[in-house]
């Protein structure tokens, strides 16, 4: 079937969720009130892909607080574990990594108590991301590999693709460049086989970063351009913020400061509107690099201070070190 024919038979699910947004939130509350606990938490967690893609973080929080309370009241361990895992994921999106680690650790304990290895793998995958942000690459690698083995056993292509692209970033940061492209190639294959455009865009974003690290800005811009089309099609503002940031850096390192500025300003606006603080910090760092290229170190310092405030508040020491290094350079240039 052609793409158009498939859409006539099965409409894009996010469009349906958009139309039914208020109904979904109300249905979670009604299910809890009626004592339909399994339905309550199942509906809440099923809606997360939509809430995250559209940055409806208030709905995510509201539905999960209701469902978590219902699951605990009913002593439904699997439901409580799932809600704590998902609330931990919400904290990750909000860059509240300390809160995220506490919820995820409790979710891991609960999943382990009922012998749910797939639930454990979901939690371990997110803990690996927090380890990576915290700069603990060994712990991140160990957890990613543990989660990947489970996703492979369960045939979860999307879960495996997500882990592979996270593991690729760890290898890149750790200087193991030769392992990065094979991991991303497999992740891209899995995401396309599963039909997940969102994860495909995330993998392409990571591939664009690899080209930037290799000083190949033109190739990076091409890959980021492919990813941008995907996130715009599915309506993912957080993904769009990250990808426009990548495009901005690609243009900057190609010498096109005008295009770089436009892309980075768009990325900053998207990150702020979505409340994605880690993206905002990264974009501020990119804007500082742009001002340094324009020989405006004072303006660069302003952007770097903004980034530093965010990174210290969310405890992201690996990125903080990068900002401090550029801040020293900007201050020296200003003096």
C-alpha cells in the first residue's frame, strides 16, 4: 500500500490523540473513580508517547498522579511500578535528574519484586541516560548493555534502537569512535523496520552529531535536515529544538553565521516553550560559540552564564565542564 492509502485505512495516531486530548485525561480519572485500576494506569502510560511528543507535560503529570494513587490503593504492584517508571521519565524530560533517579530506583525495585525483566529493562535504560548526563560512562555502558540484551530477547525493535543510539553517544564521548557508526546503523535499521519515525529522527540526530565531531558540517546538515522533516511531520517540538540546534552548529562550522543564528534562535524558542532545560542549555552554548565566531566575547559570556545556571540546577557536570572551558576562553578574549 502507498503511504496515502495506509493513512486512509489507519489514520495517524497522534492526530487522533490530539482530538481526544481532554477525553483521555478525563477517562483516566473516571477509570480510577470506577475502580478500574488496570484500565486507569494502562490508559495513562499508553498516552505518554503523545504527551511527550507534544510537550503536554501537565497532562502527563496529572494522569500519572491519579493512576499512581489508584494503583497503590489497590496494591497493584505492576501498575505502581509502571507509573513510577513513567513519572521518572517525565522528570528526565524536565531535566529533574535527582527526582528521576529516585522514582526510577523505586520502579526498578518493584519490577524486580514481581520478576518483570522487561519492566526492569525500561527503567535501566533511563537510568543509563542519567548516568551519561552525570558523566558516569562506565555505569551508563553497563546499564545500556543490560537493557539491550532484554529488548533483543523480547523483539522490541524500538527499545533496542533507542538503547543503541544512547550507547553510541557514550562510545563517542569515551573516544571509541570505531564502534559508533555500526551501533547507529543498526539503530536506524531497527527504527525503520518498526516504523517509528520519532526514534528514527533521534538516531539521525545522533548521526548528525557524529559528523559534527568528525568535522563534517555539510554531511551533518544533510542528516539533520532529514531528521527535521520527520519531527515536523509528527509534531515533536522537543525533537525539533534539538535538531535545529544541530543545524545551527552545522551552519556555524561551515561559516554561514546568518543561517546559524536563525537556526539557533528557533531552537532556543522551541526549547523554552517546551520547558526542555537541557536543550535550552545546549542551545545557549551554541549561541555562545556563534558570538565567539563574530568576535563578540561579552555576548558569548552572557549565553554561557545562562547555560551554566541551568546545568548546575539540573546537575549535568559533563556539559558544565564544557561550558566552563568556553567561559574561560570568552573571558580571556573579552579582557
